[in-house]
């Protein structure tokens, strides 16, 4: 667990799973894969096996030792709903999150149908506890089915990460969504993001009354293009987020 994070929309990261496999164009320049593979073969390094999918049971209860409330991005270096993560292990991750209810947990996936099916089976008669936020990543208009899967997920807080935004999204159905994050790609070979794509999403969020968070323009590094859109930052947050946690970010 990292007790701080440079990601603008969270406070900390927790990785009970690391490693993944690429499933769509948004994965092409994955920062987590690039970082992990630097250490492949380094003896005793946490990423000695590079970006191979790795379960890390020793980390499962880390959030329970963190007494100050934090906003925690779950599996920033993986995807909890990867098909090779056993359901029994996902159960243990959710068990910990339920117990550590003084934190806010943020889960993002591209395996949206697997998340929907797991969550709806686990929470048959009630939504996911409100301190566990569920989200999907969408990189362009060809992946909007993930948003439909998210809407069908029995969650109290649903959010959408449009990052890296590498093509126009088109019209989104934002009914049942509570937050939208938008950002450009960063790192070697970063694909440019057009302003018109961002402005279109901002306008759709405004019409649907959904909070909008603009993370970055991207470029060679995450900070290259800054965070200003038409001269201002956009720092919208889900309205049911705990005020004390949001104010701390």
C-alpha cells in the first residue's frame, strides 16, 4: 500500500493483485506494465516477475491497519476482475473493504461484465456499501458497452474514468452515474487528446448534472500539459463523498 499517491483523484493505492493483460487499445501504453517490466528478473524485487498477474495475499488486510480515513484506489497496478483472479480472492478483497468502512475504496475495471456479474451475485438484496465505489474505464466510443454494464451493477456509487481519452466518445447515457473523470494519455508514445472530445464530455456531464473531474492533458509526462481546461481546473466529486476526505485532496 502506498500511503500517498500522485493520482489527482485519490489519496492512496492498495494492490492485493498486481499484473494484468491488455484487452483494448486503451491498454496499449499502460503505465503499470511499463513500470513493472523495468524490474523483471531483479531478484527479490516486488516486480521480479514483471507485469505477470500475481496475487499478493499478504497485502489483503493492509487497509485495516490504516486508521486515518483515506480515499484508496484498489489495484492501481492490475484489474481486480481479471478472469484469472479467483472469485475466492475477490471475495477476500471485498471482505476487507467492508470491514475497513472508514475508508473510501475506488475500483476501476475494463472487465465490466465480470464486475457486474460478481457484484450482483454478492449483493443480491442490497447495493454495495456506499464507501466502495465501482467504476469502469472507457477510452473511446467503441467501448461504451462498459458504461451499460456499470449502470446494471448494483452499486451505490458508480464512476467513469475516460482515460486515456484517445478518440471521441459520442453520446453517453449518464443515468445512474455519479462521477466522470477525463484525462489524456501520458508517457512514451502518448496519443494526443483533442480538446473537442473533452469539451463534449464536460457539456454532457453538465446537462446530466454529473460531477466532472479533469485530470490532465497528458503528454511526455502526466504533468506536461497541466490540468487547465479553458483557464480553470475542474474538480468535481461524487456528492455523497465524505466531505472531510474530499477536502483533504
